[in-house]
């Protein structure tokens, strides 16, 4: 009786029972009797890493030497011009093709007017005006537009089959003032350009459009719509975009450290103009000019400006090396917590979430790595974490996990590096209450099991995921999602076996298993039935119990001495034991698992060894958990029970807890005595060592749990007639009556246990119990309590009333009637 859990019956382990058939009183009490106590413990503490870096100092990844760095320098020269150059840095081989230049048609051919370059470049430079020389400096907007325009012309004048190629020498040159947005001065070349050029062998003719800087020449496709679109783009470019780019260049040349606000504003205006003109992405033919100007601004080294630049560059769909450098730039900014406010006030979060959604692991793996690293840093900020959840960060993470898990074997290492960052970010997201339903709805918990199967050798990935599980397994909906994952328990046990030396991983996996088995009988049985389950758990127990074993404790430590702080390694190892013992305590609640554990000699020996090696003063939680596990196992009194054969030894070890200053330790030890005192040898030990005196004083406790445990021990001790007198001398009978008066009406199981202890003390009515006044007081209490209506009048909730009525009927009523009859043998009627 002392071993049963005295609280309202727990419903279904994960899902609340709905429309359940109301149980009978016998079923309610039977369930309460069979529900041994579940052990709880604190979640392992995860210290915050004060340094924002990709891989921490304690990182122990499988490919540590080849991991990308967290620190690097970025300048404009690191970016490629134009963006279309391959990001690999490999020089492409030239095409094996020699074009045949066509012969001009006649003297009126407009291409004849193409000016020949001067023989001496220095002479040409002398003839150019000063302003023209300034405009043609390296990297200037106008120079870029002119070069791009010539490039487009060269690309588009290549004829199709059977067509003559126009001579590049005759191509009219562009006016640089027009490239800057100035007025175009039509001349004879424009009139000539409107003439039709007959192509031999082709029955059509083409009208080349005017060759302006940055404008292409259409040949022979007759697509007037496309030409109009290009004219519209040219108009937007000349009237709006080019002036903004020139403004950026001029402002950058004269800007200082604290004057980037105007530059940020111009970047925003440029972004808005491009979006309004539908020229974002790769739709703008002059995007290389825009990117060149933006890249040059990076050398101003302004975090705020660089975020604006990065957002616009990502909107222009940079790729290859430029995409990598932009992601590195964002990562670099996010490394400083002081820059977090910039991410809150900028839509850059949407931009890099977009990169995570669409970029391929094989072509942009390193860019994804730095992007996810940024996500990891920002998710540590509570304000940004809320933004990330609102922007569907969990959904993006799920899709990315799926892509990483299906990546080709050649990208396995890169995928692992990304997953280290992504699982760390998810660990941060798991802290927010609103993230829990998202983790469940997006199946993140089951997706992470797929990651564990693929990357089970990477301790960093496994540790991050174990932290997610340890956080979320405290909540019923997440426990259900975990429990429904196929082979969940087998995989967790395999990881415990593989990484048994990694304490921070082991302790979190054990905490997760403890949470899963805390409320679910099905989980307890499934875990126990996994092949090698007990071997793995007991091997871990032995390993961590014997590692760095501290010197034996003093036999009689000063009662008020302060415990010396144990080394960090010892405390960490003890935390593993606390979580592991909790798993054992929860598992043995199942009626099929408990007897098997009670007969496991290795398990019982390890538990008793812990009681021998440790002290309550230094290892209170561990000692309490071990005592609770022994109490649960002592509920099973089969002949083959190894614990039953060791009851006297256990009783001696419990003295250490009873005599401690810890109320929790006293309570657990008393509960153990309540079960093992069914043995005559144990009862004799208790009386000889005066433990009964201590048990009697516990009846003065204000705790119903403590009184109930003490009543259980007294009930067993009073089975032996010599003990009854000793207990009466200690005033046990009077204290039992006080306990019934104070707590009986609110706890009918306790009231029934008190009545049973009093009846045993009276020898079933054969011995005088209490003095006359105390007997009258007890009769009055029992008479009142036996009135069912009066006894349950104070309970309003119907569900609670059902439980109390069941306990009143089956626990209190029989014992109270029997006791009252012994007190009034002549007058009492049934």
C-alpha cells in the first residue's frame, strides 16, 4: 500500500481521453494502486555560446579540418565582373570557330562608317577632352555601359545560316553623351541605318535598330514587341536608373564613415524602381552595370549599407562566386550582436530565406552554409526569432532538410556542415512556445530522425538534435510525434551506444527517453523490447558510475558542513546517472517490465552500489532517484526477485537517507521501508536501530505524502505484538488520530491507511487503544466521515468527486467500519 501513487489517475499518455466510459470505483482505485510513481528531473542546461561562429571550440565534427572559416575579409575586388562569369574560377576554352566577315554591299553600306581605332593609343588619349577621360576611367558606369553595348552588338550581328555578317569595321560608334542620358543627335548614319540590307539567299530583309550604348541590335526576327520592350527598358534606364547609379558613385566618392544614410536611401529607391519596372532578377540586360556599382560600395565597410546592397544583389539573382560572397557578407554582419537591430528593420531576412528555399546544394553549398549560419546567429535573438517564425522559417527548414538528405554522396560533407548550422538554428527556434505546433505540423521531429540515420557519425549534428528533442519532449504533442516515428527507440539506443563517451549527447538522449516513458505505458514496453536495451543502459550506468570515482565519503560528516563543489566532470557524469536512473524508474512501472528489472541482478547491484558510493549531501537528486527506483521495484515481490533477496541490505543503505537533512530523501527512504518492511528481518532491523522513533515523528509533518508513507511503515510494524507497545510508548496512536482529523476528509486513501494502522495497533480490538477521551474523539471523527454525503459535500468538480468517492468506498469505508467496530464492540451495528 505504501508503494502506490496517491494522486488522480493520469489519462492517456499523449492524447486526452474524450467521451470515455466512466470507470467504476474498483477500477479507479485499482489503477491508482498499480500506478507507481513517475520520476521527474530538470532538463540539461545548455550554456549559451558567447562567440558567434560557424563551429564552436568544443565542436568535434567528423571533418573538422576542412570546415569553412568563420572569419574572412571581403572587398569589392572579391566579386566578379560581370556576374555572368563562371563562379568556379576556371578559364573557359575558346570555341574552335573562325567567323567569315562579309563583304560590304555597296558604298552606302552604313557599316562602312565605323571609325578605325588610332594607331597610337597615347595619341588618342591626348585628343580626348578632360571630361571624357574622367568618364572613361576604369570601372565607371559609362565605360561599363559602352562596353556592354558593344558586346551586345557583337553578339547580335552574327548572321544565321545563309546570311552575310555585317563588317564590324563599318558599325557606327555610340555617342558617350547618350550613354550618360544626354540627347542623341541624329546624323547621316541614322538615315543610312534605316535602309534595308538584302541578304543573299534569304528572301527577307532586316532593319538594324540604332546602336546605342547598352542597346542591342535586332537582326531579322521581326519581333517588334521585343523591340518596344527594349525601348521601354532603355527609357527607364536613361531617365531613372542611370542617374541613381551615378548618384551612388558620386556619393560614395565623397562619403565618410557616418554618412551612409543617403546611400541606403538611394539603394532603396533603386530597388523600388527596378521592381516597378519589372527589371529584378535577370530580366534587366544592364544588371552587370548595376552590380558593378553596388559591389564598389562594399569597400565603404558599413554594415547597414551592406545589408541594403546584399538585399538588392539577391533580388538581382546573383549566382556563383558573387552569391557566395553576398552570403558571406550577410554572415559577417550577423556575427555582431549589435547589428541584430539592422536585420529587424530590413527585409533581408526574406531575401536569405529565399536563398535557402531555392538554391541547390551541389552548386551553392557553401553559400547555403553561410546563409544558414546567419540564421543560427539571428535565431538567438528573441525579437528576430519571432520574425523568423512569422516568415515560415520552420517550413523553409523542413524543405532544406529534405534536400540535404537527398543530396548526392559527393555533397555529403557539405550537407553535414550545413546541417550542423541548421540543427543549431532549430534548437534556438524550439525555445519559442509558438514553434512547437509548427515543429509538429511540418514533421520536423521525424525529419530529424532521418538526419540522425544519415549523419549518426557526426557528434555535432547528433548533439544539436538531442537538444531539440530534450526541449520538445517535455510537451505532450511533441512526445506523441516522437513516439510515432518508426524505430524511434532503437535509433536513440544506437546513438547512446555509439557516442557513449560524449556526455552532453548522452545526458540529453536519456532525458528524452525519460520524458517519453514518464506518461506512456506503451513507450515503456516498446523501449524495453528493443534488442539490447537493458545491456546498453546498464553498460552506460556502469561506465559513468566508475569514471573518475571520487574518494570514499567520510562516515560521519559534520551535520552542518557545506558540501564541497564537485569538479565539473564529476557533476556532468552524475547528471547522466540521474537521467539514466529516471528511465529505469519509469520503465519498471509497466507490469511486464517491472518484474523483469526486479530479477535483473546487475541492475539491483548497480543501484545499491550508488547508495554506497554517494552521499545525500553531495548527490541528493541521484540518491532520491535511486531510492524511488528501488521503491518501484520493491512493489514486485516475486520469489525470483533479486531485490527481494537483498531487502535487508537495502534497509541498511536507506539509513543514510533517513538520517539526512533532505526531506525528499527522507520521504523516498520511508516509502522503501513501507515496502521492504513486509519482511520480518527488516522489521526487526527497524526496531533494533530505533528507526521506528523517526517514523513516528514523521506523523507530525504537514505533508500528506510523508504521513501516508509513515502510516505504511507503522501498519507493517504493528503486525508484530512486541512492536505495538513500543509504538504506543512513542505516542504513535495519538499522532495517528491527529493525522486522521487533520487530513482524512481531503485524502481518503490516507484516512484508510490511518484506520488500518490503528486497527493493527489495537490487535484487531484485543488490546486497549488510547485513553477514554481520545477514544471518544476518534469515534466522533469516524462517525462523521462514514456519512458519505457529509464526507464528499465539499467537492464540487464531478470528475474529482468520482475519484474521491471511489477512494472513500474502497479505501476508507472498510477500514473505518472495522476500526469503529473494535472501538464499540457492544453498540456498533453494521
